[in-house]
């Protein structure tokens, strides 16, 4: 029988690779140890295995059993991890108030215990919950804090995940090009980590951005890529969303038979998450709209709105009110038009108000400043490597040096005779040593004779005198 420490080490690896089968095997191993701490870790592993496959009911049962065990213990770190697990389940099932309650509890404990990677992860989860309910300023604040910490500790996977979450903020506020840029940036980082679920989720997000930008070929290619990863992993909660995205693209392409087939596959799944249910009704409504069936369109949109309202999915609710408003206009239903237009404007004002707009603008401005600073640093590096310092200083300050004249100057160009033949007979280390010794001595001579070195290239040395 392996020790608790040995099993726990394997558990960290299984989480990093989202290996569901391994998580379940480790849960059984923990249970054989029988100690309260081992039983807590067993429930933690088992619950997350259910979570990764989208069975939220069983995941919640596992984490609630852990809660009961923790009542007999005095381990604040385990309480924090369990609160984060519970918060994640509530988030996935649309119980956002309970999700934020548990996640904030976990955050307070991790801050108190100074477990910085867990602080960053919890802030990211809180930001994602705020994002889903349309609280964009709060989402950005949490995500920025998470990104700052994850960059400080060098957690590449978390940096990628948070970058993708910030991309979703841009996506939800209609800046699809910026969202795509962030998703692609996150994807390049996820190529180097083992978390295949995160890679699949980000690939799905890339597909969404391409879909909104009208590039349906790229959208479907990325959806297929995400679906392949999920099938390789034995399925997960994201699979329904991927099928929905593919169905939506086929509706846009007027390939309605394929859209029907994909929606039928989606209907066969257990859609525990309300945003997945809402998405299903929404895409069905788009299908009926393409078919010209306004009655069925009204039915499906009403279901989508009711699901979104009950789960607090305010951004989705605003979108459904807008579509119901347009449908009411076509049907000359003035009363419904006024109702849905009023609700659309109210919710939209709440979630896309002045504060969110300012926050997004500030983020974009800061990124532009950072990009410009990097370019200036590159330019300065080139200037100082090719010009005398006092000349480079003037160029950096914006001065013109085109009109400088000198009455008495001299240019020194030094080259080592037969250097190619010499270097052929020496090892690379000896060649470097030879050049170093020669150029150090030339530097000394130039310095003592008020001569300024311009640059060295291979075995050549360029200097100038008389510039003072």
C-alpha cells in the first residue's frame, strides 16, 4: 500500500492532465487508507472526476460528503479547497450566488494562508462567474489580479487560462477581433502544458470568434479540433457547447439538415448547465427562423429566455429580448415589442455601462503602451549598439544629428590578417579567447587616446577619433 504523500503527488499530476480515469483510481487508493484526511482527498478526486465529465449532481454529492468529514477536522487549507470545489459546481450549474459565496470564502482562506497559486486560481474562477452574469467590471478586476499573480509566480497554464477569460470579456462585448487575438495568444501558451481540457476549451473559443467574424471554415476546423480532444479524453461538459457552436455555424451557412443532426446529438446529452440548455434553445430558434417558422421560433426563444432569466445569465437574457423584440415587430405585436425592447435596453445598460466601457478602454490603452514601449526598447538597443553613446542619447531625445560637422576626425578600421586561416587551426573556444584578448587591448588603447569604438563585426573593429 502506497503512502498518503505518494498518492497525493500522483493526484497533482492527474489534475494537471485532467486524467479522469486516474482521478478515480486515486480516489479508491485514498479510501483504502481510511484516515479523515485521506477520505477528504478521495472525495476531492472523485468529485473532480465527475466535474470533468459534466456530471454535476454526482460531483456535488462527493463534495458535500467532504464537507461533512471536514466538520470533524481543523485543516483550513482543506476547507479552502473544498469551498473552491463547491463553488465550481455551483458555477457550472448556474447557481451563481452560491458559487460566489463559496469562491469568496476560499479566496479569504487562501489569502490568509498565503497560498498564492490558489489565490490566483480562485480569483480567476470568481472573474469567470462575474463574466457569465454580465458583471464585466468586476470580472476584469478579478481577472487582472489573477493574471498579475500568475505572471509573478510564473504559472504558464494559469496565465493562458486567464488570458482566454479576458478574451471572453471582449467577445461578450462584441470585439471579436480582439477576442480572437487573446484566444490565439492563450492557445500558443497552452501548447506547452498538459491540460488538454483547457486547450480544448480555448480551441472552442477560437471557433466562436471565427464564427462571429464570418470565417466559417476556420470556425468549423477549430470546433472539430476541440471535439476531437474531448472525445480523446472520454467526453466533458464542454462537448455540448462545441456541438451547439457547430450547429450554429451550419445554420449560418444554410446547411439546415446538418444543423438538425447536430442539435439532435446535443439533445441526447444531459444538459445540467443552464447556459448549455439556454444555448440549445437559442440555436433551435435560429434554425426555425431560417425555416421561416415564427411560431416555433417564438416557443424556442421563450424557453431560452426563461432558462437564462432563472440562472441569472443577464447577457444572454439581453440578447434573447432583442431577438424577441425583432420578432414582435415582424408580427406587428406592439405590446410585446415595447416589453422586450425595454428589457433589452435595461439589461444592456446594466452590463455594458460606462464603467465596463472605461475599463476595457483602459486595458486596451495599456496594452498599446506596453507594445510601444517594447518597440522603443528594441530601437534603443539598435541605436546604442551602432552609435557612440553621446550620439545615441541625442537621437533618443529626438535631436537631429544630420548637420554635425567636425574639422579634425579620423576613422580607424582594424582587420586581422589571415583570420580565416588562423581560425581554421583553432578550436571555437580559442578563437573567442583570441578575439577577446585583441579587442580588450584595442579598447584600452582607444580609451586612452580619446577614440570612440563604433562596433565590432567578426574580426573587424571600427572606431573614430575627433568627435569631442
